[in-house]
């Protein structure tokens, strides 16, 4: 096992800069997740760590060794791809042992390692089958097992769960986390799924347009996003963000007024007429009248907006309500109880917990508050 360190890594494809000045270090034994929208450069970073692509600039270390010019086969890393890449003519056992055989491991070591991996992934009963005889989930386990059997210094996973159905994806995600706890191999995982990132990672690296937006503990990033992109990317449903104008102790939002919390006024020293982007997560909004909690609390803590319902999405344990502020293009998502029975076209009042309000610069997107 080893740490992985990237220092000023840049990758250009002719006139296109895929990633720019990427610097971070994954400590030995930790599970880090690179997350971001498609095309943000996360898979490119993973491929450079694996040695499948060369950096245009910067240095890459595995352990204490500089590996810029080291070929992939000599880096002692194992990579699992989205499409599994199993050898169709080999049995499961032969696929699991392939890396060990290429390294000239002795027969006893190979048999012992294959047995251990098959048992830990619950695929012992599949060892004599060929990949075409396996389900998608079983193929995924074999691909993971083949990488684990090598006992590499670093484990690289490139969207390995994206081809699985929802239930199998949840089950395999849990197995991956348990497996990491047992093996303790330094792991770097690439995904565009923020749920996978939040549930798996010791630390998250949020990327956008080839640049790092924020690095941190999943809950810290969720609670204190550095900018609007991070705030809206992490969270399901995403954070509501809308333009507001400060008019002295209140914000004007599409013709409606929201109190400006005193703490926010004190910290930001907003000027009259200043425009900002306000953000608030759907779980901090509540449909008026469903409980008495927000009706009786201090109006400085809670604000109210009227919106017109456009979509109602029952999700089982809760209902997601989407609507727009009248005569505007401001869209809000609100989480309601599962027994709420509204319909598109209804006008409803929404209470906002202003203690949970975020403020972003409307031009740069940088977080201003908190």
C-alpha cells in the first residue's frame, strides 16, 4: 500500500486543456472519490495515475517514488473499468488469477489468493463459469476480485457501478465499503453520482471543467460548499439557488420579500440594491400549515414565499414538490411528507429556515456566506 500525490498535474490534448494544475495527496489506506459532471477530467486523472496517459506537466508520486516515466505495468496499481474488461475465453478463476500469473506467482499463492478473494466477494460458486454465464453484478464482482487478488499498492475504480441496476448498485456500494475496511488498500474512485461520493468517501475531490473546486470530508463539503457549483452538485435533490436584491434588512425575490438574518447582515455588510444568489436546500423548506413549528417561531429565523406547484413526485417516504414563484422563472424544490396531496397549479406558501441560508456571488459563484 502507498499514498498517492499529484503536484501541479496538467493534461492537454492539442489546444484543449483537459485538467489544469491538479494538486492533492491521498494518504495511505484512505478511500478518496473524484466526483463531478461528465467531461470534468476525473477519468483523465485516474488514467494518469494508472499510467495509461502521460501528464503534460506536473509530477505524480506513488509512495515516495516519482512515476512520471514509469509504465503502467510497473506502477503496482490495479484498475477496474466501467465495462469490466473480463477475458471472455477464461473462467472466473482464470480471470481472478490472471494478474498473479503474469507476475509469475507460484501455484500455491495463486490458489490461496483466488480462494480468499472469491470467498470475500461471495463468488466461490462461480469459479468454473465464463463471463457470458454471469449477471452484470457477478461480472462486476469478478472484475473487482481480479484487481484485489493482485494486492496492489493502489486500487483505481472508474465508475464501476454505473452499469448496474439501482438495487444492485446499492448492494455493491455497501460491499465495496466493507471490503475497503477489511483490506485497507489506498483507493481512488471516480463517479458522477454524488450519492456514491457521499456514502463511500473518506474525502471528496469535486471537479469541474478540469479544475478542483473543493476537497474535504463529505459532510463538511455538503454543509460548507465553497461555491455555487459545489452547492448544487452535492445533494439530492440539489440546492435551490435564486437571484435576490438586498433592500435594507430584506431580500426582494421576484416581487416577494424575505427577511435578511442579522448574522448575515453583520458579516456581509450588503449595500442597498446589491444583487446576490441565495441558496437553500429543499429539506430546509416546508409547506405552510403542515406543522406549527415554523408558524410560531421568530420571523427573523423564518421567511415565506408563495409558489405555484408545477410537478409533484411521490418518492415513498417523502414527496418532492417543484414549483415556480408567480410571474417569474425562479424554481424551488421542496420536500413534503409522503401523505401530502397537492396538484400542479396549486398555489402554496413555503416557509424557509433562514438559519440555513447560503449566499453566493452572482458573477463568480463563490460562497459569501456562511
